[in-house]
C-alpha cells in the first residue's frame, strides 16, 4: 500500500478507489505524466530556492567586505543594491520589498479626513469627496490598499484647521511592517545594447 491506496487501485477525484484494470489506458498515461512532471517541478523549485539563497549570501558577503575595507555602504541587507560588471553589460540587483499593514488608528484618520471633506465640499462640488473616499474602499477580501492610503500624504493640501495634517500624521504612525521579501534579479545587454532581464519564470521562457 502507498498513501493508503491498495496496490492495483487509484483514487479518483471524489476519493473513491478505482481498480487500475477499469481505468482507460490514456487516463493512466496522463496520470503518470502529471505525477512525473510535478515531481520534476518540485525538484526544480528546490534547486532555484537554493540558487537564490546561495547568490544572495555571496552578494551580502561582498557588500559587507566593501563596507569593512572601504567604508562604502551599498545598501546592506535591508536596502536595494545594484552590482554591474566592469563593462556594464551585466547587472545583478538585490531588492527588499516590505509588506505593510495599517493599524486601528486608521479609523481616527478617516474620521478627520471625512470632517475635512464635509467642510470643503459643503454646498459645492462633491467630486473631490468621492475621489478621496474611494481611497478607503476595500477589495474583495475586505482589505484596504495601504499604498493607496499612504499616497494621500503626498497631496499638497492647505488646511487651516489642522485636521488634514493630523490625519496624515496618524496614517504615518499606523504603518506597521508585517514582513519583507528579498529579490535578486539578473540583466544582460542584448546585441543592440538594450538591457534585458534574464527570466527565471518558466512561463516566460
């Protein structure tokens, strides 16, 4: 027995045991191919993960060496770093992308923003209110878009009451980093001197 399936049987999509003798040959061949393909894909996934970690570790060692010997900081493990060959035809970049969430303080900021919008649009154009309020719309999972909300802080808005400024400060304070992901990417100039990404995405090969 293997995976609780008796020899000479396969489980169908509903979990029922079906005798191999009663399964069409084409379905058996398809079953075998898919299993073999997934096994190879999992092996390749593991190889790529090891490849990524190995190269990132080498890059981090190099960056640390530069910092120690020359006092040059290329960004460190938490920063974004670009490394090029001497002829500039090859490039490797390391980037860190943080996933952020906004805390419960956001509701206070939203209340202040609504007060500002009510005052500014009283008896006037309601379009600005609709546009700013849309920033706080949730997606299908009921989640807010932190980047869209943080973009409000880039708006140059003059508000004598100070409510808008206070709301923007609350938004800034509500930001929390949930986790971060590091990426390593590779680039190579083609025959025309145009930089092209070296894709490791199997769908793009």
